[in-house]
């Protein structure tokens, strides 16, 4: 089994894609928890296709959709409390703040979305430059979730392949 390193140098073109994706996702996150999901899905798929191409991999849109969807479900399982928490607190506080807390909640959601997008695209870049081919999308999803979890100091059922 291949071991994937988080310390590998990511090429500058891929870093540019990661930066652009992070900014776009943060902006999309300003629409609020759940309302931003269609935007985030499109961003995750497009950035994945771009990063695969930059790493010299051919990736069909259908395969990238499966990977983006699988990783998104894994991320939701880990970070759903943070996204829901910002929404609940901002709505509960809206009465006492004249709605100002909704803006703060949207900003917090944007920040969470940007951080998750950065971890996702960084994991994709590291995965793509360290793998020869993407033949098993389910295995790719497991490895990507492990790469994301480690960036947040968490472990996963595939932490054994991360160095």
C-alpha cells in the first residue's frame, strides 16, 4: 500500500487552484449553511477536475462527481456540528441583535467553508501527485478523507497510509 505524505511540495499551479477554490468556497459559504451546498458541490467538482489535469491524470466528470460527493459526505460527518451550530446560534441571537447575528453566522459559515475547501483541494493535490492512476474511486475517497482528517489533527480508518 502506498503511503501519502502531507509534506510534499505542491506545484505552484496547483497552489493557485487551491487558493482560488478556497476563496470561491468562502464566498459561496456566505449564503449560509445548507444554502451554499449547490455552490460548494460545483466548486469541489471543478477544482477536482482542474487539479487532476494539472497532475497529468485523466478524470471523467462522473468520477470526479463520485469522489466529490463521497468526500463531502465524509466531511459532513466530521464537521456538521460546526456548520449547524453557527446557523442555530445566529438565528437564536437574531432577535436580540436586530438580525446582525445572521451576518456574523454567514461570515462564520463562509470561514468554515473556506477552511474545508482548502483542506479538500490540498488533499486532492497531494493525492493526485502521489498516485499513478485513479482506478478505485472508493479507495480515493478513503485516502482523501484521511488526508483531510490529518490536516485537522484527527484520525481516520485510513490514517495508516498517511505520513
